[in-house]
C-alpha cells in the first residue's frame, strides 16, 4: 500500500521545512507537529507521556526530526539526553498505538565519534560526546522497535548540511560552518577559524537529504540505515577559501580569513554509503549554495 499521509515532528526545523515542501510537491498529505502552536498539532517531547498517549488516525508514516540543539548538550546535558531518549521512545509508542507502520529517524554522522577513515553504514559507531551518544541511543531504540516488528524503522545519517534556509528569521543553526562563514563574510568581511582548519568535512545539501528520505518512503527498502553524504569533502580552510573566492568574484566583497598559526594533523576521511542507486546519489554543490546564501544575506 502506498504511503499517502506523513507526519513530521519538529516540523518547524531546518530540514523539516524543506522536507515538507518536497513531500507536498510529490502529492503527499503532510501533517506537521511542533512544540509551539505553528504546526497542525502540538508535540512537546519534553513531556513524553503526553506524546505516547496522543491519538491521531489516518497516518501512514512518521518522520522524526526532533533533536535538542547542540547548545543544550553543553548547558544542560542531563535534560538534553533525557529528552532525546524518552522522546524517541514516546514517538515510537505513539506510532504503535496509532497503527503508524513506518518510521524514519533523522540521526547524525556524529554517532561515529571520529572523522577519520572511510565511514560507511557497516562501520561500528562509538560516540565521543553527549550529542553523538543521544543520537546513538535514539538509533538503538528505532532498531529495537523494528527488530521486534512493532514499527518499520529506518535511520538516515546526514553529514554537514548546507542549503539556504526556508525561513531565515527563524533559522537557529548559524553555528554550523556552511552558514557561519557566509554570515561572517557578509557582516564583518572576515571568516574566523578557531583552528588552522585542516580537518576534513563532508558536505551534503538539504535537498539531497530530503531526496533520500523521499526514496525510502516510496521504496521501503530492506536496508534500514542510510548515510546522506555529499559529493564534496573539503577541509574547513578550503571551504573558507571557497566562500572568500565567491564573495570576491561574484559580489566584489573583500573577505579576510583569520586563523591561528600552526598545523593541525591532517587525517584521511571519507563519509559515504555502501548503498548506491542513481536515484539517490547527491547532485548539489557547495559553490552554488554559497552564491545563493551570500545573495540572500546581502539582500536581507
């Protein structure tokens, strides 16, 4: 039976807004759930019992896109860990009690705890901080529900995201490198690196992530963990220089890169997937994003 109606939790978030738009373009009915009053109905994952007891009929699949911000893990780690672990369990209990047979969890490459070597879906994860640990715990919960045939569960792990936010005023992820460097370039004509910047990062567009999620919804594949990776792996310094280049050549904006002296260790790194399919291969590139992001910021 084709999935027709999809519930998105955390629907006012960065990826969720893009996902909602893509699903509606493909003629899905999308029901949005948010902590505030801007969604179709309210889901506050700091109150898991309330989530688990909610009644909602006619839903075929749930996309769980709720995760406490990285800042909360630093300021209040116990709350963040608790909310994430109990929240995912409550979301799955909600699906079970409302006969929602399909569940996709948006995780993170941070479950690996390291950014070296070739990271594919069959590599063991080993979180090194609370943020990665929370996503790992959530992944295990999804796998338990899937293994015991309570819900069909899939996990998607994106790398470093890029893509112009749909709502710039409500966007909360300015601390992420792809957005931060563009913002600094426009606001101060500088890009400040906290390290020499030799560490490698894989960058994936939000549209390529959404495309992979859409494919999972439509195909319901037998593999249940997917890496959402991009075509470009650059060092932080290389990315800063790309922003600098685009700013100068396209917008005549002089940008200075400020970074500390020294050479941090260069480590081989590849974030990729064992599952190859032309339909879900990444297509977007960083330079196009940078042009669009700088234009939006300059016109703000």
